[in-house]
């Protein structure tokens, strides 16, 4: 891998600019999907504000032990106007254990070590998770969303024949990499069916969850990576 960089205490090695954008948003991917899998609460009450919706979701997050979900992701780069779509699977478990399977990339962390495997490059990069209070993690974003983001209930609209409440989140910190986040919340079952992120470089990312399973007692071995034979290993620990 020609380049590597750090986000959220994890170091990644990639060649593709598009892939870099995918990886750069991974903590947000996990955050958004954490929102998508929180248990149902009555978010569709007529007199409930967007801020109350986000506060309830943040509190409910603590009830999730583990989850697996299939998703699609679309990225559109602001400058290049190039669009690319991916499909993948996210498996997550407390505390700070994640496994993300993309078409050409697998990222696994047990909270201590992170493995980043590139199928096209036939390489795996191994590093330690950095414990830096300045790093953002899904837990930090999700649990502190009410205090760190302004929320607005934009409108109600139909999506796939279902009524949605569209909520917009705007960071209070002007230095945030994220400009806006939009969430499409099903008014019937209170699940978020779609999420969109726009960053300061006008890069646009959309996430749609296709399938979810919760609290299945996922084995911790899922969050270690078995290195295939004849693969180059770059160990940065």
C-alpha cells in the first residue's frame, strides 16, 4: 500500500482515492449504523422535537450489546463529481469491536489491534488502536450527539411507500469535518432507513441498511483477523 493515514485511533493503508473516502468515514459509518439499530421508541409523536428524538436514540444506544447488518454505501466526491457505490457488512460489539467487510477491503479491530486487509493489493496492515482523547469514536459521536449537534426536523416525506421524518444534524463546532447529516426515520417503526453525510469538502456519502440482527452473542473471535497465505504483512505496532 502506497499511503496510510490515521482516523479515530486506527491506521489504514490504501491506494484508491475513493477507498480513502470510504475509510475516512468509517467511524461515522459505525455511528450511523448504531443509530439505525437502536431499539424502537415513539419518535413519531406530533409534539416531539428533533432534539428529543436524538436524545432518546443516544440513551437507547446503551442497550445494544452486538449487531450485524448489511448495507449499501454511495460516495460522490465534491471536486471530481465521481460517484461510486459499495455494499458491505458491519459487525460490531461492545466495547470498541468492529468488523467491516467491503468489496475490496476488510477492517477488523478488537479494540486493541486493528487489521486492514486490501484484497487488490494482497496486503494486510497491522497496527495498534491509538488511545487519544482527541480521536472521535462511534460511542463519542452517538452518546454526545445532543450536546454536539444542532438538530432540525426538516419535513415528512414518503420513502418506498412509507412515511418518514427527515432530521438534519449540524455540528456546533465550526471546525468539524462534517458539515451536515440527514436521517430518514420511519414514522411507523422509528428505525432510520437512510442516512446522508456531507463533509467540508462537499463530499457526499449515503448509507442504506438492508438487513439487521441484534444481540446474537457474537463470539469475540469475529474481531480478530486470520491472515491468508501468501499475503504481505506490514506490522506497524
